[in-house]
C-alpha cells in the first residue's frame, strides 16, 4: 500500500478522495454509515457568518445526468459550527478537515477564515468564491480575476493554514481567475463549483426551482471539469482539487492525469451514500488494471 | 438507513394512475409507520422517495401515483425486477400521542402512509377513524383495506361522485383525541386550520439525497430553525409548522 497517498498543500492524505462541500454535511450523517476516516478528508458544508435557511423550496431538480440544486448556503452560522458542529465532527473524524466558507463581503471572508484557522482540526480553508445560488455573495468575487485576487490576498493575510480558492466554471476564462488566485498567494484552487442551469416544469410552464436557476452537478459535468482542471494545471503551479461529476475510481484517476492533486466527489454522495467509500476501495484494482503504481506520480501526467 | 436490493413481487394498477408495488427483502431498518424509502429507478439520476404503505414480514407495500417519467418507469416494472432501495428513511409517526380515538386525514396519494399507521394504532388498542379524500369516484383506492382492518372510514370526493361531496375537512367527526394527516399542501393547510387538537403532518418534498446530506428539502420551523423533510421529517408536529405563502 501507500500507492494511494498524495500530499495536498503540505498535508499528507491517505488517498485523494474528498467528498465535496454541500454533499457531506458536517460528516456525522455519513459516519453512521461507514468509518469516514477512510477518506482523504472531506470539505464540510459551506459556512457563513450568520445562520442561513437558504432559498425557498423546491430547491432540487433532476436532470437526465445529474441534478440542479439551489440550496443557498443553508448552514447554522460560524458560531454554532464552531460550538456544536466541529465538536460532533471531532468524535467521528480524526484527520484534518477542509473548512468551506462562504461570504458576502471581503470582511466576512476574513473573519470566517481567521476564526476557522484557529480550529485545531481544520487542515485547509476552502474559500467558496463561486456559489451560484446567493445574490451579491461570493459568486461576484469569483467572476473576475480582480475580485478573486482581492479575497485571496485578504484571507491569506489573516491565516496560517493553506487557503484553497473554490472557483466557478460560469466565467469566460477560469484560467485567468486561477492565476490571479495564485498570484495573490493562494495555496491551491478547487474547481469546478456547479454549472449554472435550470429546468422548466412542462405542467406549469414555470421553472422547477423556486429560485428559478441553480447549480448543475452530476456526471455530465465531468468532461467539462476535467477540461478546466487540465487548462488550469497548465497555467498554475499550486495544487488543484478536481471536482465535477466524479462518480468512479476511473474518474478519479482521469482527473489526476489532467492535473488534480486531490479529487472531490459531490453529487455521487447523494445518490449512493457509500459512493466515496466504494471509490476508495475500488482505486487499487483500477490502478492495477492500468499499471499505475502510485497516484502521486500521475498528477498532471496528461499534460 | 440501509441500502437493500429488493425484489418486485407484484406491481398492479389500483386506479388509472395509482399503482401498488409489493417488494421483498430485508426491511429491518424500518422502525415506524410514516417512514419512506428511496428507490433507484434505472435510467434516472435521483432516487424516488416513496412513503411506506405497509410492511408485513419481509414484504413492503408501496402505493404510488404515476406523475412523471420516473414513476412511469416504475409502473412498467415486472415481478422479479431487483431494485436498489435505501430503506428506513425519515422519522415516522409517533403513535404514543394519539389518545384513545385518533383521526386520520388522508388526501389522494397521501393516503398510503396512514394505512401502516392505522394498523399500528389498532394494534395498540386505539379506535381509529379515517377520512380519505379523492377527486372522483374513479380515483378511490385502499378505502376497503382500511375498513378491513377495523378502521371507521368516511370517503369524500371533490366532485361528489361518491361518499361525502367536498374535501376531507368537510367530513371530520365532531370529536377525536388527536390527528394524523398526509396529503397535498392545500389540504394540509385546511386541516391545520380546522382541527382543534394537536396532530402530526407528513410532508413531501423534492429531495436530492433523502438522508440528510444535501439540505435540499429543509423546511422552516416555528422555533426559527429548520428541519429536513427527509431526516427530521417527513412527520412534523402541528406546533412546528410554518406555512410559506
């Protein structure tokens, strides 16, 4: 063994599989189903300064190869996350966790990152500058290189732990935004957040989602995410967490060949709560089939 | 929650659009009436959450309405089909609060979970009364099954073609100790307004996961917080409910 190990921003992972923020809660729902310590790590539910209910229902719509969500960053807020969720998480997960934060201003990002940076179990900060489901929120920062750089520099100034900027694909040129994050001091980038999409109910002629539009995720996002990871890898030197439609060990390996150091599993956790576990268990067999001795060695191999 | 492979034993139409599917397998993760299962229908990305009508030994009965492509595909399933099903989801009804003479109020395809509940209440020695609402006489299903268990049943039809003309709230008895209800939201709101005791409401929602991970189905609650229909629900106490306009 040892063949699955990777290092993400200086922190070793037993394997590259990271359930993505928003599909894994704060971990303990899944800890009832299996030992989540088999994961590389996971990114917990996007946390904001204030508690948020999120958007009105319905906020889920099915697609032919995936789903649209418009949750809108429902979470109990930073105070309760630190006071209640992290202690519960600590009981079931004994590795560094990725703390996902969402903000509505640079000051909020700064405050959230500074506070979570102090939490012992937090290994990385994943800074969501790409939520498609909140107005005037992080999305606008992630839409331009300048906005992305501003948040990156501000959170880097108040943190000691690696900051990974989570990027939206709903832009003209994701590469320029990733570069701006790198230049501003980011330790890594994660991509992609969901693709902005919608569905219309033919019985009513109205959007299915109450908020009209939402973020598409699922297997159809995979080739798009893969392409973006490949392009970003060619342009930046910081590690990439590749996210988008990953549903199998084969997808993980493909994402790593494109340039990902670690790989997010998102929507697949919703369809099969054991999906991340199955992918990890399947990796050695698939590596053997393709003659891969070490995952670390294939990162960016397709470049 | 457990993931089980269940085998379809039978799948028959009860009305033009309501079907009964009986499935066999390990149902040990279901602990209360009013829980649901989440079925993976081949060819569809998200699972289909369907409330449990009845469990007898290792046989699960689901009554479902064909409303879209996913349930159309379910209606075409033949005996012997194996299905990937997440079992034992949701909180289920609490029978301990029912008092001696609980009232069940069901509308359309909201009726099925009340059947398993009725059986549980009867087994506890309660006197169970049910008002079951349908649009028309042709759409009536499962009323006789309730009667066969010993439930005192009143049927209503919106068009007056059978039973009492009107809605379930037009045929409620004068006295009852508690109530349990499931049905379309306008009916639930009417029940909320016209009942004079405490009670429990079963909600449905478009769900992403069905087990609490995605937050797709959260409903606001009266304490200013929220509960996930799939996890802390689908049963909500009357006192918790906040009606969104």
